[in-house]
C-alpha cells in the first residue's frame, strides 16, 4: 500500500472513527452534567431545608404570636391591622416573624433562580408558603409601606402565588377524575 492509497483509503475512515468517538464523548459528558445538575439542585434543596431550623422558626413564631394574644390556630384568616401593629411594636414578634419570612424568602429565591429543585420544594414546602401568605400578608404589606420598598419578600409572594395556581389546578384535575370515575 502506497502513501497515496493509505491517505485516500485509511485516513478518512480513521478520521471518521475518531470524530465519532469524540462525538460520543461529548454526548456522555453532556448527559453526566445534566445528571449532576439534577443532583446539585436536589442537594441544594436539602441543604436549605433544615427541618430542625424550620421547627424552631415555626415554634418561635407561634410563641411570639401567642404571647401577644394572637390566635395561631385561626385557619386561613389573615392578621388584622391592629395585630400587625402589635407585632411591629414587639421585638419578639417582629424578629420571630421576620426570621420565618426570611427563611421562606431564601428558599423562594433559590427556587425562582433554578438553584433549588422546583418539584421537591413544592411537595415539601408549599403548605408553609400558603399558610404564611394567608396569615402574614398584611404584615408584609405594612413592611413594604413603611419602608417604601415593594420588593420586600417579593420572591416568596411570587412563588406562593405560582404554587397556589398549581395546587388549585391539581385539585381541579383530582375532582374531575373523581367525578369521571363516579359516572363510570
């Protein structure tokens, strides 16, 4: 075999094989990065979600509100204006609620920027967001008014509304599927 034959017959096949190996390598690296990204999001969620800290925050809010004579077992009823003023005038109440809301804001920011796993966070935390918004929205609105800053706890509010829509859609689908099964 001459150099010319080798260049014409063997080199293109070798180039194609090397290109194919390179392409497969790139695809495998891409798949590995995709899996690593999923793991990192889930890991970030777990790192942000310290159940002991969450329990402590919930407990401190409950104790602070109870010490102010505010019923914490109110269901979906929001704080009244007088209760908001009472909390803002109380260091214990103010800092307990601010820490609680800051924890939710931190998680919401992570979810909203894609650093935290969306579905896992929804399953684990959506009810906390719903309760917080239902109860504490007047408190948040008053903080925004007093500080002239419409962005206070905004990430949490945006995520709670998005999750509420998702929850409502899931409930509608469940009701429709139950209705279809009853008719069948």
